[in-house]
C-alpha cells in the first residue's frame, strides 16, 4: 500500500521531531548544509527568528548599539529608506539625525521635450526619468507614465 502524501504541517512536525534529538553541533551542521537551498525570504525569516532567540551580552547593547560615538557610524551605513530605525531609541534617533545630511540620497533627473526636426510631419516626444544609485554609482532609467 502507498503512503498518503505529507501535508506541510505533517512534514514540519516530522522534521521537528527528528531535529529535536540532535546535538547543538549536529543542528548547526544541518542548518549550514541546508541554508544555501533556502529562498531569500526564508533566510530573512530564519535570521529574524534567530536574532530574537539569541540574547546578546549586555555590553553589546550598552557599549556598541547605544554608544553616542558608535551609533552614528552604524546608522550611516543604512540607506535613507530605512528611516524606521530612528524610532528604536533616543540614541538612535540622535545618531540618525547626525548622519542624515551626510547620507547618500537617491537623486532624480527628469528630461522631457519635443523634437520636430526639419520635417514638420515627424514629431517625437521624449520623456525620461532617471534615478542615481550611489551604491552602484550609476543612473538607472525608470518608467514614465
């Protein structure tokens, strides 16, 4: 007789039961082997979950993340689109404000016009919107409606 197919919840329960018997070293080896096969979304979820489970030493918080000297350097690495981090705490809000003027912002250039040329029957309209990406040091064209 053929076994019925595993549903995702059955498979999850089964793998959980198998992994629960592994030593920490075996579990880390299993994750290291499987992680390259995960999608980017699955990797982000795993990273977020691990970050919640692993408690950081107190000195990491007090001497690094809340340091008035180091917080601006950490935050300066983030693009302006990650502005939600400024709501984490007062030290990060100060660090965000200190680095905002220096932070690379996307730049837009808009071109537009009409080219009638020599032939009055031929009318060409040209519109272009380009965004400068400082991380690639290149201009990228965007669609214009």
